[in-house]
C-alpha cells in the first residue's frame, strides 16, 4: 500500500501535462519564488547549478509576445527569412526515424484533430502555432538560460531543474507548458531580457492556472509502459 507521501509525489508527476489554454489569473510572486527554491534542489554535475531563470510578467511579457509574434508572422509570409532565426542548438534530429517520428505525428495530428484542424489547412495550423508565442495566455513566462561556456551536461542539469519547476507548480495547483518553440527566436528573447552575451536560451515555460473549460486541455499524450523502454539485468 502506497503511503500518502508517495501518492502525493506520484500524483504531482503523473497529473502534470502541457497546458495550452490558461486563465487570466495572476500568479503570486511569492509562490513563484517558492517553486524556484524547491526546484533548485535539482542535481547538477559537481553542484555547478548552471541554471538562470527570468520571470517575465506584465508589460515586459506583452513586449515579448508582440515582438516574437511579429517575427513568427513574418516568417509565415516569408519562409526564406528562417535563416535569421536559427536555434542556438539542435533540439530535434536532422533526420527522423521510427518510432520517434511516429509519436511526433500522433501527437501533432491528435492535437490538431481535437481543434478541428485538418491536414493542409496551413493558415489554421499557423494560427495555432502562433499560440505558442502568446504563451497560451499564461500570465507568467519563465525563460531558462545557461552560460555558453558550460558543456552539454549543463543542459541535462537545467532540464532536471525545469522538471522540478513543473512538478512543484502542479503541487501548488498551477499548470505549465514547456516550449522549445521559442528557441528559434532566442536573439529577440535575450535582447528583451537584457541577458549577457554569454547566455544561451534553453527553454521557455508558460506558467499559470489552466482553463478547465477549454477543449485543448483535455489533450493528454500517452506514455510507453516501463517494460517497453527498460532492460533489467540480474
């Protein structure tokens, strides 16, 4: 029989999912601080703690949305401009293989299907993609950076810290959506953040209270059972 503590931790982890519609409800600053103070207990190689977090709300959040959305709309009409907005590191592979491409397609068409977007409806797809850069209306944006001098391991470290943020937020009744989509516009993001030149954007996380009535938040991605990805050796 699982203890109450086990149940609470398991529930915070398993109930977390990417929320794509948030309520217009502010998040208390102290709550954000509490989440970050818990999350920073994530492990890091030789305790380097390579993470840095920018918490963006209010007018600065609106400036971020307006500038990045303008860039995304420009890209939609002028795809040749994509060279100006390259990720600083490759999040996805250059060549997709199965089963990863299959899961990616299942995820994409499952989400679009829920929203009634059919294959070939490029304008509707573009509008939904733009929602990423509107933070799905979340009142808080968290931008995670690392110093460029650090190695690939620092991205592993900050990833564990980001997971802690999302789980700690869920335990407090908040929801999140981690977004790699913003990485294409890291030059704009870092400029608005007034970040030093030696910093690199790793991930953006939308934070807020989920809209319980929006159909998109009923979309829950499946997971492979442990026996499908685990090898036990005795």
